[in-house]
C-alpha cells in the first residue's frame, strides 16, 4: 500500500517534468546553441553531420581549404590520407538511457515498477579507395543494469560485430551501381516496415547482399538477406551473432525524387520463414509472405503529408494470406507564430483476422519495423490488428529545444484477434470477441535538446489509460514510462 501511494503522485505530475526542464534549458539557450552558426548573411560552412546509417557519412569536405568548413575536435580521425587514393575514417557513439517503467504488463503478479539503465557503445572504421571500394566495420557493446525483470532480446549484445561489409562499384568510378556484401543495416522509407530499430539497445542487422542504384531522380536497392538476431548466450555459451538459417528476406525498394519536395516509394518485399510459427488459428507451420506497397510524401508551403499503403499475399501453413495496412499523417506548421508550432493528425490501420478457422490468414505482418516512432513510445501496440487515430503538437521553446505532445486512441481492427505489441507478439486475446475493441489511450510527451553537434538529450513521459478490451481480458492497471537519454556522437 505504501509503495502504491508513493508512486501515484509521481505518475500524475510526470507530464510536467519535460515542461519544467524546457524552461530551464531555454533560460540557458544563449550558451547552448549549436556550435559554428554563421552570423549575418554568411553562407553556412560544412561541418560534421551524423546519419542514422553511419556508413552514409561523407567527410571528403575536409580535403578543401581550411576556411571552407567548420573545424571540429574529431577532424584528425575523419579523413586520414593513407597514400594515393586511400582514405580512412573512424567514428562511434555512446548512449545512456535511464528508464522507469510502471505496470508495463498492466500490473498483476509481475514486478509493477522497474528502473534500469541501458548502455550502448558503437565504434566503426571506414576504409575507402576513391569511390569504387569501401570496407566498413562496426562493433557494438550493449548492456542493461539494475533491471528487475528479465532482459529483453533487444537489450544486450556483448562485444560483437554489428556490421562488416564491402562495397564495390563493378563498372568503375562515377557509375550508378554499387554491390554490397556482408552484414549491414537496412532502412527503407519512413521505417514503418524495415528499420535497424535505432531505439533499441542492440539495433537490427542482416547478413547478405544488396545492389544499390543511384542515378538521377531514382534510387533503388535490391537485396537478399537473412536476419542476424543477437546471440543471448552467456559465459562459454556466448557466440558471435549468426544469421537465422530459417529466415530469408529479400526484395526491391525504389524511390523517385523527381518532384520538388515530394517523394514516391515503391517496394516489393518477400519474407520466407521456415520456423514453426503459429498462425492465427494456432497451427504451427512455415510462412511465405509477399508485401507490395507504395508511399507518397512531401511538403507544400506550411503543409506536409505522408501516406503509405501495403498489401500482403502468400500462405502461412495451409492458409492463404490476404492482409493490408494504411498509414496517413498530415501536418501544418505555423511558421509566423512564436515557437513555430506544428499540428498534425494521423491514422494507422493494419488488418486483423476475424475468424482464425476460416482457412484464411488476415492479420497484417509488420515485418521489421520502427513501430516505436508511430504507435506510441510505450511499445504496447504494434502494426497488426489495430486502428490508431492520433493527434500531435510539436513546438520549439527555443532554438536547440523541441517539445512534442502526442495522443493515440487504439482500437482492435477485429475483436476476435489479438492485441500485438511493438515486437509483433500477441499479448491479449478474446477469441469470442466479447471484450470490446477499445485498447485504450496513450499520451507521449518528449523534450529533445540538441546540446551541440555531438551531444543530445531526450527526456520523455508516456502514459496509457486501458480501455474495455484490457479491462475485460486481465490485469488493467495504467501504464507509465519515464526516461532520460544522453547521446554523444563522433
């Protein structure tokens, strides 16, 4: 009783924490604005720019005159001349995230409150010969400390090789085709279906080959890979991460950028899974899944929009698959208003299966997504059997700080199908469909502070109010998450 009474005040006022911190940070804004900003009408100089996919970074600007770029402490390791046309650069990142979860499983007999620290260390080396050959290798160490519940598969990866691949231009310098072979990350479009999952402590990786084509307005990537999950063994059982021999993931993803401020993505993805996975009827068998989709997004004045749809065909065991998803979001930025607020509304829809025994599988498969960015930061809901209307407001209290407030209201697409979490695992189900369709509502509040070009801080609070489906299928306590993250990149 005493612990519950102590937790409630914290949970009820937690949403104020990012607001208070924003006020404190902005009071110091004059000393925290990013380095190297030019004054007056001077053109901005080039400087360090870090990408989600670190192998896409380009440091050749350091070969220009010293006055043409902003100097940085790490410049000496970013474009090392090895003689001739060989260049070598190093980089990495350090990330700490403290998390406090309350009722992550809606209460019940499990640990109701868990506070822990996630640590992630990445270090890479990138060797290039002109633009015709490149060898990229990246190591990772990820661990969790003080967690009371068992570590998740995305929490830990001890001293392993995360990426190691070669790039070759078989037709020489300046040609559009690059062949990539080895372990590498995949990131397509808005990451709704294929993502390295940067939010996780370990990140996803695939072993295989990609053909990358960049020519004019078209970019395309054809690939054949196998997912390489983290080996969770300990002690003498700990081995290097290996690809899953029972899974094959391949396809093609193309992007057209011929229209100013607008983009069109077209894709065809295939997942062959020979593991004995249960389908919606509970029968375990292999799966062949074809996903065809398109995405259209862009900006027009103060308006921005993004629409993506995908259809899935194939078979799961003896059942044919027919499923689909639709994602839409539109936003308006008030550029002439203080703090340049942006208001956005969106809708996510992924089909479920009404009758698991009708010899047809209708639950959409979210593949390898960054669901965290779209369906709530609590990761209670995945892009499977879900309807999610949502609204979001973001604004900048001062130049280096951005705040965002989002609200989701979740429903099941089919009452007889399960509620799936961000990892695609079914966590609640009423096969009779008599527990209603309302999963609940979630609010996410975040404060992102770009301290400088190397450092960033993220503070967030998320809360979920259970709906009728949660109320009637088991424990139904409200869910909370408070987290503080620090990142240093070089």
